[in-house]
C-alpha cells in the first residue's frame, strides 16, 4: 500500500490535532467559542455528507433534522430535567426519526424532486413550530437557557471546558463517518450514488439503502443541533429555516462533497468569510454567494478535491 491510500486518514488526524491544539495556542474565550462553533457546524456538515456525499441524496431540508435535534435536547434537559447525555441521545433519536419520516414520504421521488420535497416538509415543520406549537418552541423568541453538562464539579460554562466536550463529539463524528465510508454499507451507498440502476440490477435494495443513509444523516445532524443549542444556550425556530439548509449545502460543496474532510474545510471557510466580510459590509451574504459561484465553476470538486489533485501531482 502506498501513502496515498492513507492521505485521507492522515488529513483527518492533522485536522483533529489542529482543533486539539487551539486551546493551547489561545486561551481567549472568543477564539475558543468560534472554534467550537466551527466544530458544531462541522458535525452538521458531516451529517449532510452522509446523505449527499455518500448516497447522492440532494436535500434542501436538512435544517429540519438539525433544528428538531436542538429542540429535542432542549425539551429533554429543560422540561424533563434529564442530564446532558440524555439530551444528546434524544437529539440523535429525534433527528434520525425526522429523517426517516422524510425518507418514507419521499421514497418514490429522487433528484431535484426529492430536494424540493425535503424543502417543503422542512418549511412546514418550521411554520408549525413557530405558530401552532409556539408554547413548546417559544415561538419567534425561542427557548433560552439550554443547559450545559454538570459532571465532576467541572464548570462547563467556562469556554475552555465546554470546548473539549464539543471536540470529543467532533472527533467521534469524524471517526463514525470515516468508518462508514470504508464499510460495506458505505461502498454500497457510493455505488448507488454513481449508478442506482446498475446497483439495483446487481441486487442492492436502493430504496432501503437510501433510507438508511438519510436516517444516519438525520441522527448526526440532530446531534449537531443539540450541541449548537447548548453552546449558544439558546434555540429558536430559525434553526429549522431554509437558510440553515442552504448554508450547509454551500459549506459542503465549497469544501468538497465527495471527500470526508470537505465539509469541515467548507464550514471553516464559510465561518471565516462570514466573520471577516460581515465586519466590512452588510451585504456580506451576497459576496459569499459570488465566491460560491466562482468556486463551483472553477473548483467543481471543492477545495478538498483541489488538494487531492495537488497531492497526486
């Protein structure tokens, strides 16, 4: 075996070490919060990678899994007064269940029709949470005071301490996606992404595999929503909106949807651009859109794809 076959694993390890070294380089709470925010969003993007990068399921409604995971954790910890671990578990279950429901409803459609169906369902959930269920969701005001862990007399309201909690989940999500990608299930998902007709001809149950990928994607996305809610100590129906779904699509495509590290690179790039551009102009989102269009034209495989090409050279 050549070192090229280990390039992806080496890059993932380097990426994890870079985040692990961040608290050692800077103890500033603002820097740690920003790095933790990138990791939380990266977990969401990794969840999207499972459905789009592996199975080829384009979704415009992933915010539903993300937001419902955040609300599930908030309800579990605030209303039921259960511990942080129970809140994370509830987020994973609710995120996966919501994705499974989407998959069952849209089992007869694919491609752009599936993407529009997920957008429609996600917007329906957002409207219901904002109006009919506003007593549970807090309406447009949201739910403040989402707890952080309480364990071993450690102050997790300290940015440095809570940083390691999110880091642990981030590494676990990276490892899970890496194992999934290399597993027979991951190879089957790649096969149906490239040619679903041929995959079905050789005996794969394409519908069941796509549903499995969507459920796993929803579970990881729900976990990301719960971590973000705990990081911000706040959750609102905005996490269910189309803008959140659009952000994760942009992040994944910029980084490289066909590569494990692509979503993480895309999240870091978008968050850095957001931080820098918003400080200079209120039209920063339009500039981000221009950057996205240019990268889509000249870097169709994303930044990770460019890195892989340079590595081979």
